[in-house]
C-alpha cells in the first residue's frame, strides 16, 4: 500500500465514531508505515498510522483493541 484511500479513512473514522472519539481528536496520515502504529501525539490527538505491509481489512480488525489498550494506558496514568 502506497497511500491511504478516502474510503479507508472513512472506515477508520466510522470505527472511532463508534468508540465516541471525536474526529477532531484523530490524525490519520495519508502515508502508511511499516509497521503501522497507534499513539498519542504531544498535542493529545490520537495518531493512527495504517500498516503498509498488512492487508487493510485485516489491520482494521485489530484497530479497536489497539485503541482500547492505548486508552486504558492513558486512564491508568502511564
């Protein structure tokens, strides 16, 4: 994958919408990386970088648990 498509971005945002995460709090770079990553940026936003080497649908299935884990860490003060 060389670039994240608009339909893929919409799928990611649909997932974060279901998790009640504001779209203004999500940053999705258009260029995927290997490996992909989900992290908090210094400004507090949630950065979601698509994995360049994994099929998108497979990667997307693991996104919600990854976000939940990150949110749990934030709630625990790590």
